[in-house]
C-alpha cells in the first residue's frame, strides 16, 4: 500500500524531472542560453568572489539549491568546497498509521514502554573536490547526539525513562557527475556509498537503545541521487532531486535497516545578487527493518520493534541563502511535516532546523 503511494510520488517527480530534461535539451541551445544567462548574473555582481567561484563550478545555479540538498552540483577541476552544517530535530507524540495514538494505546498493544519525546542534534562536515571538470568527489560525515524519553507504568503512575547516545555517524563517499560532457547542463547525478562508521551498539544504563537511537546503519549503503535544476530567468528557478539509500547485506547485529527513497522539489526566488529564498516539498519513504538485533526485545517498546519503522513523510520547508561574497555562503532551513503515515507506533516530528555554511575555493 504505502510502497505504492510512494512509488507513485517518486515516479511523478522523476517523470517531471525527465520531461523537463528533454524539453530543455531538445531546444537548440536552450541550456547553453540559460547557463550564459546565469553567468551574466554572476559576473554582473562586480564586487565579490562569486566570479571566482562560478569559474570553479559548472553549475552556477547551484546558488539556487536550498539547504539540505546535497550533491546537487559539481565543481570544475581543482575546485574545492568545504561545508559545515548543524541540524536540530524535535519529535513528540505518537501516531499509528495517520492517526494520533496515546501512551495507553501503546501499552494496551502489549508494549512495556511507550516513547514520548526524542530530540536529535547533528553536526555535519563535508568536502567536495573537482577531480575533472565533470567528476567531483564528495565526502560527508557527522556527529550526532540523541535523547529519548519513554514512559513506563509503575504502580499507579507513569515513570519516565531516559536514553542518550552520541558519536560519529555514517560517512558518505560519492562521485558527483555534472554530465556536461554530454551537454546536460542542468542535470547532475551522483553515486556512492555510505560507510558504516556510526555505532549500532549504543547502550544506556547497560541496556541496548532502540533502533532510532543508534548512530549508524551498520551496513554499506548505496546512495545514488539525481538532480535537475533550471532557472526561468535571473531570479526564479526550480529544482527536483531524487535520492535513495539502498542497504547491502546485514550488519553485525544481524539486521538491515529499511531502504529509504526521497524526492525533493523546490522553487527559488533570488532577491538581488546575494540573497535567495526557497520553498521545498520533500517526500520520504523508509521501509521496515529486516532481521532484528537480538539485544532488543520488540515487546519492550515500539522503538525496539523492527516492524514498526516503515514511514511515509511529506514535509514542507523554507530555506534562505545568503551569499557573503568570496565564496562564503550561509543557509538556513526550517521544515515541518504536513503528512505522516507510520506502520506501528512512531514519534511524530515537530520541526527540523538546519544551518549550513559553505566555503568555495
Ligand atoms: Cu560543492
């Protein structure tokens, strides 16, 4: 059911993407035109380093991609980019399917505990390096801190149970291909792997924490993406990105997290040469876990139940980008969920906040 829904959404975004690619490239010099237009915009901005960095990048319209959209541009040979991001996410309350559920519902379904809140903070470090004019190496890793509160019936009252974990997350190594050698100026693809550098053995008070509190997948994951971006004129543009996380094999604890499929689409409006705002819609699906960690008892809590992880989530976001000149970029993004459909009891997301800093050399 869910898989059908999400496949439809992904198919729609993808066909939208493909249609536009062909529409753009069947026209004689359409993409070239857009490109030179963009460069004019960049060079017109006399007093700053945008000029250098558009020389280092094949996709000047990268300036239009909102925060959180990674691997949407490549750098020209020798070009280098460093990025730092901070993300904060809050979750509270439970849903099952698309309906809200209470702590009592969870306990009545024979779980011993019910999750009530969770928060996650993450620092992300990234680097990109142009190996050729088309192929850019992108490496990304992070440090996450997570906190979760569970409720457990004790005598006649509810007792709070806390859990915490923190550490290095998984590390992604990808190749971003600008496809300019095929004349595809607006299309970028990337393919790479997520390496299992994040721990899957996080415990608290001597007990193994649930699946969402672990820091990594424990498996090598294939992480491809495809991005299409187009400027309408020198201030309006849009983009579409599809990405997937496909897990390979089982991890050392004998389970495999569900695959993830995500599509984002955004509309960006530039104000002057330095500032732009994007509105983003993101559709994400992730599957249940196959196998199970033998140190987690599914009946303890839904967060330890491998079959209560499947989710389809649609979020709406707003992102702002400020180009500080000399290749410095500051980005901000806020997201709120507009649709959540869960298999089993899962925590609802309140908000997601992200700050990003990028420096291009
Ligand atoms: Cu970059």
